[in-house]
């Protein structure tokens, strides 16, 4: 099995996007390959100015919970999703956008951060990545 | 051969690990990368990454919350 991590990011929740990008860049840092397949609510985070826009998966409280968590994260010196994505890309991480979600939600390529996206694909692309991966996660 | 300093003091997961890896990628073979930090888990995890990458871990010094790791590319 190849030294590779393939993650399906189905959720667009801020905390889960953190998990996906932290695991992805951690894998790259430890010498593995990594791909994240952004689908459904996760794909929303690839929209221009969309990466930081996700709600908190629990205790969002109309944004108050997210605001509080953000303050705590700032205090703990947690980096932004924007910077995590930059590092993920710099270390060779692959970003795949789900084209079926784009069709369902009426999202065009020009609505997305095309500079981050390596490929547009469907389930076959995910399976092809996952079958050669030692680790695959659904977030 | 250069010595490259990566100062990750005050940074938390996954920054020290990721910054160490970025520096290793940019370094030339033979260069020494010196990572300094305060994040406890990274003191254990950076050496794991160094071994996984097949590089030479020169030293790990200091305490859990104030450490220096030296790596040869």
C-alpha cells in the first residue's frame, strides 16, 4: 500500500475543515502523499472567500459559538485555514473538487479558488486515489 | 553547507512539524536544519518524521516545552 492519505471532506464545518487540513499537512510533513476530495458542504469551502466561512459543527449558536472558539484559537496561536491550505499546497497536497456537487449546487469553476484545485473529479477519482492509500478518511 | 534555523517557539500543532518539513524541502543535501520550539508533542513527532523521511537526526535537546532539534538533510 502506498504511503498516502486520501480524505473525503464532506462537511463544510470550520472545525472539520481544520481536521482535514491538519491531517493532510501532517501526512505530507511525515513524508506521505495526501489528497483531499472536497464534496458537498466541503466544496463550499473552496469558493472564493469561502474557506473560513464554515459554521462550527456544534455550539455554533448563530455565530456566537464560532466567535468564541475563534478567540480561544487565536489565544492558543492556532493558524488560519488560509495558511494551512497554503502549507498543504506547498508540501505537494492535492485538492480535488467534486464536479457532481458543482452541478447540483450550480457552482462554476470561476466561483472556486482554481489556484488551489489540482483536479475536478467524481467517485471514480476518489476510488482511484483511495485504492492506493494506506489511510482514507471521511470527514 | 548551510545551517537553517526554524523558530517555532509559541507555535502549536501542526506548525512546528509543517515548518520543519518545509525547511527540509528547501534545504540542500548536507545542510543542517535547526528547529527550536515549545510545543510538547512536536518534540516527539519531528524526530518521527525525520526517521520516516530517512534523514539523519543529529540531536534532540532541552525540555518538553523548550527544545532544539537538529536534522541533517
